[in-house]
């Protein structure tokens, strides 16, 4: 797996990887990450992935990160941490 690009964003890290005829779009926020896999046939390059990662897609990812954070926080509270 190798890094082939990054998409700048002020609040999350977005990295594009190439691995086994697939592109991976990895979103990171704090201790959480989301990874989306696209075949190279679906997305013929970094520019196509940048177009996929539009404002609507990124907002959805950030909303999911917020839900993930609340899930993690609740689990830690239940375990007494």
C-alpha cells in the first residue's frame, strides 16, 4: 500500500492510497478512521477521487465521525473509564 495523494481539509486528514488494483480513501479524525475502497475501473485516478470527495461526502464522513466519537465515549463511560 502506498500513498499517492492527500486532499487538504481543515478538520480531518484525507489520504489516498493505491493497493491491489484499488484506491483507498482514508479519512482520519483523532483516534478514528474511515476507509472507502474504490476499484481503479470506477475511479480512473486521483482527480476522480478528489471529485468524489466533495463537500457532501466529507460532511457525511464528519457526521459519522461525530457518531463514532459518541459511541466510543459511551463505551468508555460504561466500562468505568
